């Protein structure tokens, strides 16, 4: 087992960030170090780090567990100041990652798997979608004993209106003002679902609780404090459900948004060669299998087989799945005027109920 040391370091940002230092397994003393900025919680990342180092025992890993906005800000600030930044950046905020690539803060990475990667998941061999993660409904199974939980947004509206008093304060979703993935899910909803604001109003009337993290919602549904969670990142829900039989998961039958975590090698990487090595491992069949089997994050590599893969999900559900393409179109809702308008309407609709 490799050695692990966790330290707290003060960064040139308004907050502290945890840095996991994973020494090179060969303990040569002359190890190269790959620096990773990632929004994947460090405990979940450890199996990937261990496997990467097993394949590359001469490489140490400095893993910085950051919020998505902090990843973007640090890469931009460190690059603009003429310094060096991470060798690999991995984030669930697709829009911010694409903005980094589009604005010249990422470099092209031509890898052996690049030609095989799904076209929608690869922007100019610079920003790669590496996961396949649906936005799901989650529910507390005992609270729905004897009845089916809502499986479409129309059914959810009906359920909320019929049970607003009984379930008041026991519905959870993301605070789109504070959660990047929550905002992206909601902005896609606006494109896909004509009756979205009726749903928001129904959630407001039911006293919906808003959170910036997935784990806060999942934990409350799993233990019964909440009965239902809307637009929840499926990978976290699947991992929690594997430990808690009371947590149910539904892929919405009307449509299921699929998001991805994007990996890229920053333009100002100190060791771009090591960043590409890390990216290559994330894309490999081995790395993707670890994600699918141990992290409960569906594999995107077309050569990986099994139920927890993009191929298997697409074969089973077809057009129900709506993956978000890796493209500059993601940056539309980074426009501050549009963003502010959407958030204002969201808050107004929730509060007037």
C-alpha cells in the first residue's frame, strides 16, 4: 500500500485547500511530481491515484481537492501572472473547463485514444469528457412504500402539488446560485422542459431546501430526513445507494441529462508531459474500469464493457439520455447578464409560493 500524507496549505485564494501528497512508490528520491487540481473528492480519487502510480511508480502525485470555481480561478491567475499551474485539471463544471480551453488556457493533447473518443466528448483534443454521469431523481424508499415515486417531471409536479403540506421542507435540490453543476443542470432543463417554471413553483410551495453539494442532499434522502431529491449527480447517488438500501435512484423517463467531468492539460503546466500521462490513464480501459467499478462513475471509453458504461446505458435507454456536448455552447450561461436573470427568476419563483 502506498504511503499517504495529507497537509493543509495556504493558497493564493481566499480559502484553504487540502493537498494530498502521494510519494512515488519506488522511493527513488528523484521522483517526478504531477500536480492535479480536481473537484473529485480526494477519498474517491485514491483508487485512481493508486492504479496510476502502480503503472508509473516513479511519479509522485500532488492532489489538490478544490471547488470547480477555484480550479478555474487558479489556472487563470497562475497563467496570467507568468507562473506555472497544475499539470492536469479535472472538474465537473463543464462550462468553466470549456472556457479555459476556448480562452487559450489549455493545450492540445494528442493521445492514442483521441481518435476513438466520442466526438461529442472531445473538443479539439484539448478538453476531454472523461465520465458519463446522469442527473437523477433520488428518493427515500420507505417513504414511498406502497406507491411508485415520480419518474418524470410531470409526475413530480403532481406529487408535489398533492403532498405539499405533508412533505414540506423534505425536498432537496441544488442551489443554482452556489452550485456550478446545479446551475448547468437547471440551464439544460430550461432548454428541454417547457413546464419547468411550474415545477420550480411546486418545489417552492413544498418548501424545497437548497444545497451547494451533492452529499448534503444524498445524505438527507438516504436517512429519511428528506423524501426526494431533484437533479442529483448520479455517480454520488449510486455510490451512496451501494451502502444504503433505503436510497432509491430513478433516471427520469421524460429525459435524463448526462453531464461529464472534463480533463485537460493547462497551457502553463509545469510538467505537461506528466499531465498528459495522467490524462492518458484517465482515458485508458484500466482507468475507466476503476471509475466504473470502484467509484460508481460510468465509463466513457468505448472499449470498456459492463453495465456501468456509456455504451450500455445508451443501448438500454437510447434517446432518453441527453449528454451535454463538450463545446463552446456551454459558455452561454456564463454570460453574467443571462446568469443573473435566470437566478433572479429562480429565486422569485421559489419565494412567491
